[in-house]
C-alpha cells in the first residue's frame, strides 16, 4: 500500500460570506500531492492548478497566502479534469494522509458539487498528520495548529514557501518521517462527510487510549438523544455499560460532557460532539477516555460553572 499525502488550496467568495454559494463555500484551485511507499520514501509527485468556475476572482486572502493571481489560473484545467487525473494518479492501493481534516472534506464537497462520479470506500479511513503529531508530542506545548508552526517546531529545513499545495504535501511527509509513524498510524482517522445511514453502519472503534463511536444520521438532535446507544456510557476497555457518575450536560447544543465508572476498569470521561451532514441531517461522535479523580473533578467544575452562569442569567435584570 502507498501513502498519498495531498494538500489543497481553495478560493472563497471574494464578495463575502453572505454572497457565497452555500453548496460550495470553498472552491479548489490547486491540488498537490506526493506518493510515498510503506517506508515513506517518495515515489512520485502530482501538481496542478485549477481554473475556477464559481469564484473566478480570487479572494484577497487567497492572493496574499498563495501568491497566485487570477491570470495564473486562466488556462488551467477545470476541476473535473484535474481531479480525475489526480485520482487516476493515486492508483488503487493507497491511503490518504493530510494535515488536518479539512482537505478530505473539501475534496468530497467539490466532487459532489461538480458532479464527479467518484465515491470513496465507506468508512473512509485516512491519517490526520496534525492529530498524530499532537499525540506524539504531548508535552504541554501550545497547539501546533499550522503546518508551518509544526515544521519550525520540529526543526525541519524550510526550502520552499508554504501555501502552495505540492510544497505543503512535501512538508507533511517530512513531519511523518520525523515521527514514529509505524506506531502512531494506529490512531487513524475516520472521515464523516458521508455519515453512517443505518444502525448496522454505525462505527465503534477502540484505540489504545480512547474509544470512538459514530452514530447513524437522525432527523434532529432531539431524535438522536432518544437513541439508547447515543446516550449510553460504555467502558473504553471492556465495552460494558458503566455507572453514570455525571449525567450528560452541555453548555451549547453541539457539545456534551459526562462521566462514568466501570467497576472493573475505573473512571472515564466522555464527550459527545453533535454534527451536521451536508444535507442537514444530525449525527453524533462520542469519545470515551479513561481518567482519574482529577479528570472527574474537572468535569464537575465545568458543570458547576455552567450552573452558575445559568443562575446569573435567570436573575439578571431586564
């Protein structure tokens, strides 16, 4: 199996968010990638600019970051041609690697918008190198949110400008080469652009230090929380139902917290993320992590702070 480390550059509505096409907020204008073997050695490179069809004028931030102009894109292939060439170049036995999760999502959104008939295997497994680097470092330093910050943090040579797709793909590969990728790759990511449709398609995965559950799609958040599996608290290690210590609570409609006790494997903290699909259906991602007494106390403190804020709001004079 090969690794396809790819990066996308995209344009957005130059007239502002209120005038954007809601089905395509970001239009891909460049694809860059490197193909690496199982030893992370480069086999080939892919790079193409793309002529935009929706936002033909470049947003000023895109011009500043990429140093591209509208003229640079005029005689380039359209997205359908470019992405077909890219997917053919990828081959048949590969796994995607990206910096963060956005490129995977935007690739699929552009495929859907431009009616390119290609559907990846579901669930789509890939490697989020930003997440893997965070896991491998874990030294309490500030988040390595940008690729340029990560390259600087790791002391890698900066030989090419950032924010050009093939250069960023090459830097991402260098980050992979710097870590023990054979070990950290067990923490793979699961794309949710196409969330599970039925109960049989729901995903439960156990990683060494946490577990993840991805529900099927529901018509609303309220319907999702009527499902017993969505609100269950299961042990990360044995999967058995735990005794709830802190029932689910939330300080916003998209994020819920809770805690439970497994009699055999101890304390766990849990988080539910409420997500929307591209067609406005609701699904949830539930993360379960073993913890200790201080972790439980942190959740109790969050719950108490929420109660105090709500109390102050109720008693605030009009």
